[in-house]
């Protein structure tokens, strides 16, 4: 079976491509002209160049039976909001229309738990939860909500489509890196003297890749499935990293107003003067909430693997340490 993958050069996408190839699928990957192809090097993948909003995207999907729409623009910077909506919402609308035009038989759309929102007081939520869109923090989360609405519209119009909502994947090939990968990298570079009181749902990125394939094989059309595993505080994650690396974990937490004040100055004032900001306001606002999720539905209906988190962190550490993309002088 020939599958068409968007976002194959990214973290989740490249892990998915590797799994698909191992399982005997033929993969055609859409990449932008400016995309770095490091994550696809030496893989037997057919590369087509283009953009999610290309008018001729349906032609590039011809001959494929399955679509994995993984691509998204992840940014928490206020300055990127137009690009976020253009890629995540309009791009998803165009990709799904192209799939219909190309006769794609089944689509797996990669949404995010960001589209679902969070529970009150750190309560883990499942697929039945939906925070009001005005309560979703930042343009990225809102864009994923509206993109998911495009997927539901396509399903109601007759497309065979399953939605998956990854939580916080960790592991190898986090080339950008993701915000969680950035936490791991900063820990390795001894740049985390403090932490904030927040929490995340972690899952091995290889389990996320399996979740996509299992959604293709077993998912109920029109349903969404949280691809998650273990809820952990940031302090617990840093303690795991300390055990793995023998580096000291930060012992003191910062009250949320400290990073908020820094982000406000960094992004809104210095950023407007041309300085590249390092801390986003939306990222700090998100950290005020514990982002905990319940993946029972995906485990029960799809057979989503629940690999232990510590080995996944070990794989992430090993990958960052072995990757020349990062500053090896500061990484242990």
C-alpha cells in the first residue's frame, strides 16, 4: 500500500515514516522546498516538493491509498500567528480537499491534545472533554482546534478519517527540537537552574507512531484518540533526567510571575526592537496549567503501546548527545 505523508521531516512524522517502511508500506513524503531532509536521509522514501496550500496537491497524492496528515506549524510566538493559522487551519482544509480529489481511501489526521484543552485543577481529561476555544491558551492551540473542526467537517462530508491527538512525545529525531526536547536539551547543557510547577503527559514517540498506524487499521472513522501515556510533573521529569545523566536536577521552583515578567519583556518589548526572544508569553501561560490526559480509549480500542517513560527519555538523551546539530561542547 502506498501512503502519502505530510510532515515526514519532523519529529513525529519521521518516526512514523520509519515505522511504515518497516511494516512494508511504500511512502511518498511531501516536503517544503526549504525543509531540512536530515530525518529522512538514507530512507527509501519518494520525495515530492510542495506546500500544504498548493492548488495541485491532489495531483501529488495520485496513486496513494492512505494519507497521514502530520504536518503543522508549531510556534508560540505572537509574531507567527498568521503563519500558524495559514498552515494549521487553511493547510489542513486544503490537504483534506486534495485527498478527496485524489481518491484517498482513508486519512489519519494528526491533531493534538492542544485542541482538547485541559482539565480543571490538573484533572486528567479524555476525548470527551473540550475546553471552550476562548479558553485555549495561545494561537497555536486555537489553530489546532479549528484545524480539527476542518477534519470533522471532512468526515461529515463523507471522508473516511480518524483523528489522533498526541500528548507530549519524547525520543529520537527531535530535530527542531520540540518544547519538551528543548527542556531535555537545556537540562543537558546545564541551563536549567530552576523549574516551574507544571505537568505534562509523556509518551514514547515510537508509541505515537504506532498509534497512527493502529488508528489506520482499527480507528473508528470520525473519532479522535488521545495518544498519551504517563502524567508527570516537570520536577519528576527532571529527576528522571538526573538519574539518567548523573547531572544534578534543579531543586528550587520559580513562582509563575517571574518567567511571565521575563517573557513579557523578552517577547513584547525586546522582540519588537529586533531581538530574537527566548521565552514566549504563551509558553509561560501554558505552564500555569498541568496538561494531564487519559489515553484509556486508545489503549482499549487501538492497542496503543504504553512503553515505560524513562527508557524513552534515555533515547532522547542519547540522540541529543549523538547529534552534531546541537552544541556538543555544552552537552554531556
